[in-house]
C-alpha cells in the first residue's frame, strides 16, 4: 500500500496558548483510533512549542518536528537552535531549506547540505524543500532549478544517509497564495525528482523516497494531489492551523 506523510508547517504563527488549543482540538478530532499505519502525521510548530507539545503528543500517533536548525553543533551563535536542542524536546523531524528561509534568510544549497548533514548526525529526519519561483517556471527553467537544489543540497549524501531524507516540492508561486499547482503539474515534477534520484542512487532508494507536495494544499484539493502516483502526501501551511481542515487533509490519504 502507498505510504503518506501529512505534515503541518505552522510557520511563525500562534502563541503557545493558541497553539496548545489547536493541538488539543486536533488530538480530540483525530483520536489516533482506526489507526492508519500508512499515513504519518507530523506537526512543525514554532520552536517555543516543541517541548510542551511533545508532552501532549506522548502516546499519540502524531509526530513532531522543527521548522529549521543551525548547521553548527553548539557555541557562540546567539539566537540559533541546534539539532541536539531540537532532539532533546522529543522532536524527530526538521524542515530544511523552506523557500521562506532561502528567500528571507539567504540560505543557499551549500549551507542547506550542511544542515541536512547536521540533522542526520543527530538522528533528526530532514524534510528538504525545493521548488521554483514563478519567473523560473515562466522561462521553463523549473526542472533545472529543482535539479540544482537537489543535486547541491542532497546528492553528496551517501546511500545510507539519503535513505533517511524526505523531499518536499513546494513551488514558490503556490505557497500561501491560494494558487495550487494542478495535480498534473505536481505529478510531473515529482516524477522528475524520482527519476534524478533513481539515476543517482538507484531504483530501490528512488521508489521508497517520500516526496511531499506543498503550496496551498487544502481539504478540497488534497485528494486530487494525493492520488498522483509520485505524490506521497503534503507539507501544509495555512490549512494546518485549523484542526478540522487539517484532519480532512489527513483523511484524503485514506
Ligand atoms: P501554504 O504553505 O500551505 O500556506 O501554501 C505551505 C508551506 O509553505 O509549507
């Protein structure tokens, strides 16, 4: 049976109290009963929420991750958060290279490769984000852009390391805009990603790779996207802040 991940990226939203409220609603609605072993749920709240969330999520089927990490181990890096700190909260995953980090914080593929390595060294599963801007798609450069992001950010990993990585394709023009890629556009890029991974790491690794789609996923379009053969779920921003909407996106994988 096809496997799915539905991940909620809360970005810089909610106070701790507001976040706890949403989480409590989600736990109540989802209940983790009628367990669906082929669908994994992961929440990426702000750093400040990780530890209290992990207490609430103990003994549930919902996993936890951070939205970013430092590539440094520790030391005099004021304001940074290390992989070890994230791991110590109970979180198991981390988003690396979200387009908002690439654009607003000038994170490049070389730095992101360091972050992926650091995450793996600390037993955190990275979700590595890639995706083109609208100008790049208009110039028909979207495949080149994504190939470079993946080659430079991931392809220096050895096979054992790469097996642990999840990729999220998030076209920048679809993030937070309400404009989703069509299932066909998303499938075409996911297929391309799987092909370049197959070329680099072989069929077994490529066929097991989880590739999530992100960019204005909501309950009304999730099923059409998730039905595509190379789409293994979604990285959901805005819609993950509403428990019922998020639950309906999760249900689109059943
Ligand atoms: P969105 O964000 O669902 O609000 O478009 C997705 C993301 O940035 O991960």
